């Protein structure tokens, strides 16, 4: 929906009401099917506090239907004129649900460490549940982000997500300016005669899967999850 240029966020493909209804069809199925294992993200627009709050008002009833199936709801805390702590309070009031998870955007229009501190401090006296949107433990920001949260709320429940495939794809953004892992694996597939887009991608994913499995085996054995016979 949004791309970022030199002057900030630009809406290039607005999410329509019809789009949101399709999203909520999927949300409801996920909520009923997976219940407490399901997390949904409340309607928002990246980088726009006003539109985000408007969308939460418009679709609050849809979010509540999903929450009634016991799924968890992440509230994306967009930054702007309203301090992020106050923004989260307003969003919670609009949605009318208890124990919501504050979602901190960490990629597009990334939440600063100062804003993150403000958000955590605003939860004083309440459960502190924070989901870091768009990063995982391999991010360069990971340690600093966790330090900010833990220093204020050692009891915080912290979760995160990142797009694994995206971080492994690229022609010139890998180590030493070369290709990243999946791109290199696709190149290898083509070099040994594999053709067809689906076949090349499948070969690359399988190859990378075995690479990651081999890397995890020593850790798994050290923690008692595997033995030498596995």
C-alpha cells in the first residue's frame, strides 16, 4: 500500500474496503482454526496515525469477532504527531479489547529506540506485550531493541516476525557485495541444468533448508534435542 520516497510515505495502492473484507475472511478462518496460536494485525496504514485510527474504528467489530475466537490481536503502533504511548492507548480504547499486543513497526517507518521506550513506559501497571514487526534475532537492531524493553519491563512478553526468504534474496547485497544465499542457490540450480521458475526456486529452498539444518544440528545436540544417531 505504501512506499517510502525522499519525502516520506507515499500511498501507491490503497487497501479498499473490499480488500479488508477479504483479509478479515482469512483472519476469521485463522482465528477459529488456530485460536490461541493465531495472531492477527489490526487494520492500519504504515506511517499514518490518522488513517490507522480511522480504520480501527471502522473495523473494530470485525477485530472483536476474531478476538472472540481467542486469537491474539496485534495493534500496529504508527508514529506521528501523537506520542506512541498515547497512540496505543487510543487504539486500545477504540478496539475495546483487553490485553492487546503493541506492535512496533521495525522496518518501514521504523520505530526509534526513544519511541519504543515511550511505548513501554506507557504500559506501566499493565501487562507489557510487544511484537516487533519486521525484524528477528538476526537483525543488527535486535540486541539494542531488547535492551530498551527489558531495562524497563523485565517481565515483558516479546515476540517478533521477519520475512526469512526476503532476507536471503538479492544479487549484490550479500557478503562481500555478492548474491545472498537463495539467489546463489538459484544460480547453482540453473548451472546444473535445472529449468523452470518453480523448479529453480524449489531447488534453492531445499538446498538452503539443508544448509540451515546442518548449522542447527550442533546446537540441537548441545541442548539435548538430538543425539549422534539422528
